C-alpha cells in the first residue's frame, strides 16, 4: 500500500512532529516527506482515505498545539505567579 498526497505550505513547519505522532499511532507505516509531498507506505491493507485523514488529523493537532503553546505558558505563569 502506498499513499501519496500534497501538504499545504502553511502546514510545513508542523510536519516533523506530526510524523512522529502518526508513526506512534500507526507503527506499521513508514512516512517519507519530500518538499510538499508526503508518502505513506505499509504492508497492511487499510482504507487510503482513512489513513490520509489520520495523518492530517495529526498534522492539524500539532499546528494547534504549537500555536496555542505561548498562550498556555502565559496562563500557567499567571496562575502560578511565575
């Protein structure tokens, strides 16, 4: 099984962390990134749309985490007085 799809340029900074999360959740899959293209390969028979959806979920989750990290740090600092 081989899945090949494009990654939007605005999501590029989050790809590396998303790949780590995706590989943790799908240990039998290999992910290769080349520019704006992601290639997911594995020996398992899976629904390709579901696999792409899982990877995109990991990617968007990392984006949200990264963008909200300064806010969460400020909130914790304000509550704890640090």
